[in-house]
């Protein structure tokens, strides 16, 4: 499906969609005054805090802060991407979704391969080939026996699409390629390796159990392979490709979301077989990194889905080192309301062997009873190096802990951790000099092992107009405070779009600096161009952008503040007048500065006279 969805179609679709019907078909709504309420589908709660306004065509949860229009609700509730959500609403409205064709010579934003990149189809063909080999190859028995020995059933193997790469140098290459062009595509997809010295080409995966790695939409991006013979390394991953970035993907996340209508938490383990063995025994919320240490990108992705992440590591030295690296990755994304816990397994055990020996209930009980909170684990780990029972140890502990605590963005959590550290050390931390910045992050691919080293690109998949996932992180509008006049004016215009028609020209503010001024100017320009746009259509217009995040926050704040319309409109006009005065003063200064060096033209002299005549008695501060 080529081309973008026209913005006009999205506006029209939202105009004919009733949010009550969209939400009501998925949740049990109860009328409360002029709005409707329900238990929030995005977090666990006992009393309803989720409210839907038929007048505003907007929903908001007073518990977790989720808010938006019909489109964003379908995206979050059904776990769909933006184009898929548009298709879903269009299907219920009985209309087809049009697509814009790219005009020759028109500007186009650079992006990674689109969803119809030929690499996706090629990788799906490879996955189908590996599945077929597991069922029909002459040497399939070795692979099947291995999977049975690990306690896996055919049903779980089918769920995770497990396959088999048979022995031999070019089985897959001969199956999928007929000429050199197709071989090059296989190399680009990471399925075939070319020796740079000899030029010889051969299958990357040979005589291995194959685990397809899938993205959030279920598309195959790459593969992991577990050796059946004595080859090294034991596990081999696909290299970086235009569609596969191991520092952002998580094995098993697609399957976890498929098996759980609502994920309360996610368990991060170390290997493919751990994920699959846990699912085989009923623990269906496990994921694994792909031969890398856990990165901030991994954590950001998980925290868009759940508020609690549990790491499961071996109890040996290597497991504890991996846990400490994971803790350091967690700190910069640890907003208030997010939880991280660490579970260490008994010596010689891994999740696969442990759940097979003790079963699902005992494993879950172990998680509940033995998993340590991140803060407890952090202080316990640091106390092993810095003994808090001695004066020297207390000082050393503060020196080690403070730089870590300062990385945490959650203000409440940071404050509580500082209080805990003061209690442990007996020191007044406010009297200490600020801690040095943390050391530079280590390469997140340091743990990756492969036979043929590859160069990793920095491309990032881009989806136009994609709706941003809900986050607990305070948005810029919230951090700046909605009492700011520019944000107040933007919020007023968002809910009273007709006011834009009373502003003479939006381009008179074209040289205004700052995000908040640009936010207001952007709204005015859009509404003067299309005066019929509603609040919901304005929100949809900037979904997935920085401005969209700010607009959503302003819409939610307006719901909470409930300021009288008359006051809001007066504030709006006051702010517009302030901007006009600021523009006037700025242009006067420009003309006066020019006149000090070069004679003004007749037109400039006339403009200066008019501006000075319009100048208010008290010009605004610059």
C-alpha cells in the first residue's frame, strides 16, 4: 500500500466518528453527568477514573493520564500502528482509505525502508523455509529431538515459528536466489555472508535451530540460531540490516503481546530458550535481548507498554555483572510510577531449567517473594564495595550513589533515594558539592558475539504521522506549566478554534522564537487555512510529533482546570496583543538600527512612522 494517508481524509474520518461508539464497543461505559466513565483499560484500578466526553470527543484517565481521541484510543487499546488504526476506523465508517502519490520533484523526508521493503518479504520466505526444513528435512530428527528434550511441544514451536537450518553451505541461498541480484538481497538481509577476501558466499545459519525475531507487528526482521553441533558461537544472531536493529528489538515481545490482552509487567531473561520454555509452562510475559546488554532504548520501549519490568539473571558473577549493567540503563528512564525489580536464580539454574523443575506457580511465587526493588538492589550492591558501618565507607557510599541517583528523572523517587542515602550515611547531601557526571555509556553491543563482525548503521525506521505511544514522562507543556500565557492561549484556541479567525495574520508572528510561541502560531496558521477544523482534528493533525505531545497535554489540562470560557478568551486576546506589540517593537528596533548605518527607503520610513504610531504606551519587555 503505497503513499501517505491524506490529512483531509483523517480530518473527515474523525469528524464522522463518534468516540462514544468506539470506546463503548470495547468498554462498559456508565453515564456520569454529561460524560461517561469506565474502568481504565490502560492501568489496573478498582474504581473508574476513565472519562469520555461526547461533547469534546475526547477521553482522559485521571489515574494514569492517558488521553486522546478515537484514533489514539484504537491505537492504544488494539495495539495498532497509526495507519492500521485509520484503517480500522474507516472500516467501521464504511469508507476506503485513500493514499497520496508522491509527485516528482516534491520534497520527501528521508526515511528507512517502508513497510513494503522487499527485505521483509525475503525474510518471511526464509522463515517459511526454515519451518519447512524442521518438518521435512532428512536430518530434522536431530532438531526435533533437541526441542523435545528441552520440553517443548509442537504447539509452542508453532507459536514462536521455530525452524531448522540444515547442514550445508548454500541451502537457503539456492532455495531463494536465481541470480546475483537476489543473492545481494540475501546478503543485505543478513541471510547470506560474503567473504571479503575470496568473494565466496554462504548461508549465515547452518545446522542450527532457528528462532525468528519479529517486530511489534509480527514481521520477521532477523533470526537467532542455536547450534546443534560443535560450531561456535553457541548462539548466532542476524547482523544489523536496514530493517533490523538489535539495540532496539526484544525477542518474544510480539508473542507476549499476542498471548496477553493486557500486560501488567514484563520479565526480561537472557536467551531465546528461556523465553520459550517459560511460555511453555504458562509464563507468557518474558522477553530477551538479542545478544546485547539491555539498553535505554529497550527500556523505553518496554515502559511504553508496562510500568513494571523484572530482570531475571543467573546468580553467578556474570549474572550479577549483567544485572548491574541493566540497572545503569534503567536509571535515565526511571520516571515516577515506573518499577524495576531484579530476581537472581539459584546457582546452576536458568529460567528454562528452573520452571521445568518447579512449575509455573512456584516460579511466580519466587518472582513475587525474591525479586528485589531496583533501589534495594542498588544500595545492597554499592554496600558491598563501600561498607556503610565505617566513616570512610559512608563517604565512599555517598560518592558512588549520588551520581547514580542524579540520573533518575522521577523527582519523587530521586528525593526518596536521597533521603535513604542520608539515612544510611548520616550525611547532609545538600551540603555536598554536586556529583561529577556519570561515565560515558559503554557500547551497548559489547556483549554481541558473531562469527562475521559487521558494521552497524545508524538508520532508524520512520513512519510518517505515527501516533506517539503514551508515556509517564512529563511532557514539555506540563513541565513548563500551563499558566504560561502562550500555552494558555494555545489551549484556548485548541478548544475554541473559531477564535483564530479574529487574528489578522498568522505570518506576522513568523519570526517568533521559542517552542511555545511556535505552538500557538502553528495552530493559528492551520485554522486560518482550514477554519472548520475541530479540536479532535487538530489533535490528530500533529499526532506523533513534538507539537502533538504538547497539544495533547494542553487538552488534558483544560479538562482538569475547567476555566470559564470568558476568562480563557480574554487571556487569548491578551496574549495575541502582547505578541503583536512584541513584533511591533522588534521591527521598530530593526529599522532604527538600520537607520543608524544606512538611510532608510521611502517605504521603510513610512513603515517606521506607522509602527511608532501603533506602538503602545508601554512596550513589552524583550
